[in-house]
DNA sequence: CGGGATGTTCAATAAGGACTGAACGATTTG
DNA sequence: CAAATCGTTCAGTCCTTATTGAACATCCCG
């Protein structure tokens, strides 16, 4: 009773939620991936049964996150959005950035512990290092992914 | 004004929230890391100004996530909790598991696309592969981290 | 100029989840 | 056994955020 397309879009919505984001953003991304070609806000509202406001807001959110790009063909009144070749590459990058931010904050805090709390300082510092190493690792991974993307790597660092 | 300890605990709370979890869970973990030794629920409620219910619920959540363990010294009425040496190792593992789960779901869905939607099937499939590869990479990383954890654990004297 | 699309913004609503106080059950102590 | 201590559960409250409808701004075409 449910088509693969519906299943996928639904799954993408759930996945987005499990990552702490808006469900609709995931659904839009799923829709754009399935379609494979630019789609307008009107088409999204129609296909996903969502309001114009949600379509607009979440589509722009996806652009900000680097999963989607806005295309504006000449002679076309409506804006259209299109999924990038590797929509979640930027998401993984952002994940690494978050780890690094946390690591830096923790390191800075650890430096503030006085000698009388050397143990705590050591533990906090180790905690920070753990995060920084993980950030480095994720960076290396996105690096590699970007290479594999190869031909499609035209969208490396255009947003933000 | 604010001590490094307070800063760290606050930061851990914010970090937990940014990952979509309860703020208090992060604070408890921060508290346990700073203390470096088992602490009871009563001590948590006192130190963090939280309710008994929150302390109990979130401490057990941390155990579930694998960041903390419960210790029950003999002749001690109160349960106590202690941060693991690498509290977030399990968290990263869970991250990898989530990627793999998503990948599997997507792959299964992609198989359902009929020949008439071969393009969509291909795109969904590639999306799934991307996640699976990322899951594999994260697994490899946790593998490596676990080694380090093993080394660090051996130069400490406490064992379980 | 209107008139009609189209995209964005904003206030209001709905939904979900965190947090708490209080009740409960279990265990210990005297 | 009675009293006290401790952990868990649960209903209720609060707070955040997603989602929407409607107002608004902009652009295009006649």
C-alpha cells in the first residue's frame, strides 16, 4: 500500500528527527533525492502535504546545511531546489566541526583548573583530547569522501 | 565568579543538549568526570541542584548509553555512579550504529524501486552506501579508540 | 498602474520532551 | 515491628520547537 518513494521520504523524515532536526527538512531532502531534478516549493507542498511556509523555511535550511542547492533557471518564475550529489557530506563535516568546537571549549576550561585539582584537570583534558581526535578523524573521512565524490566535487565549499 | 568545575559542568550540559539529549545527563557526566570517583544520587542532587527524580533517571540513562557505570560497594546503602575512563567511546559507537541502521533501511527501500524508477533507485542506493561507509569508518575509529582506552586503563590500577 | 503569482516573515497553535514533586515500594536500622 | 532511608515511577507543569495560516513584500505580466 506504500510505495518505495513514500517509504523513503517517510524514513528520511524520521532520520532527520533522530538527528534532532525538523522532520519536514528530511522529507524534502528525500523528495528531492527521489526526483533527481529541481523541484519548486509548490511541488513540495503538493507532494508532501505541507504548508508553503514550511516548504520555504526548511528548503532554505537544507541549503544552509549544504545538502541542497537552489537553482534559478532563466525564464522561470519559481525558485527550485535540487539535492546535491552527496547531500550528507556537509552534514558529516558539520558533525566534525561540532566535535572540534566542544574540544576547544573543554581544553580551555581544563587549563583553568588549579594545581590542587590536577586530577580533574587531567580528566577534563583527556576528555577534550578525545573529542579533538574524533574531530580530526571525521575531517580525514570527509576529505576522503570528497575525493571519492571526484567528478561531483564541484560543491566543495560554496555555502556559508 | 565561576569555577572551572562549574564551567565544565555547564558546558557538558550544553553539549548534551546540542546532541539532542537531556541537559541534566550531560551535567551529571561532567560532575562525575570532575570528581573522578563514585558519587551518589544524593550528592548529585546537592551539587547540581536537581531533583532526586532527575538524578535517578539521567544517571541510569548514562549507564544505558555506556558513559557511566553503577558501583555498589559492600556495606554501602546508596548506589553510586562513576564515569568510565572514556565516557564517550560508547556514544561514538552508538553514532556509528545509527548510521548503519539508517543505511540498512535505505538499502532495503531502494531494492523496492521498480525498473521504471531506476534513477531514483540508484540515487537512494548511493545515499545508503554513503551512510554505510561512514558507519564502517566510525567502527574502525572506535576500534582504534578502544585500543587506546585499553592502554590507558592498564596504567591505572583500578580494575573491574 | 492593477492583478496575480511567488517567497518570506510573523504570531499563534500544537506537539514533544525535560524536569519536578509526590506517592510508592523496597530495604535497612534500631 | 516502627521509623528512616533510598531509588523508582508517574502525573502534572513548564519550556522549547516544529508547523501552520495569514499578512506582507516583491516581482512579473497585461
